[in-house]
C-alpha cells in the first residue's frame, strides 16, 4: 500500500518544527543551561569542550555535545 502524496504533505505541515532547531543551540541557550556568561562559553569553545557550528553569521552549538558536557560535569 502506497501513501497518497497529498497525505504526506499534510502530515509534514502538521509538524512545523524543523529538525535543525532541535539539533542546535544558541550561545544564549547554552549560557542559560550552565548559568555561565557568554565569555565562559566562548572560552570552553576555545579549549575544545564545545565545538562551534557557524550558520551564516550566527554561532550555535550541537545539542548532543552540550548535553554530553552537562552529564560529564555532573558525574561524580
């Protein structure tokens, strides 16, 4: 059984959140999660704790890396 292309379009429209929004975080979001300043997050990026992702003129961080760092910092 194959799906009707119109049905596929309707289901795509019902889920408007692009996947990229959930994969990337802004510097502000990362600052909020860690309760740190922008400067600290930038230092962490320079030290290799987080890797910057540049999209146009904006800087983002991969959510998976941020969450891994949270887990690492909370580990006993």
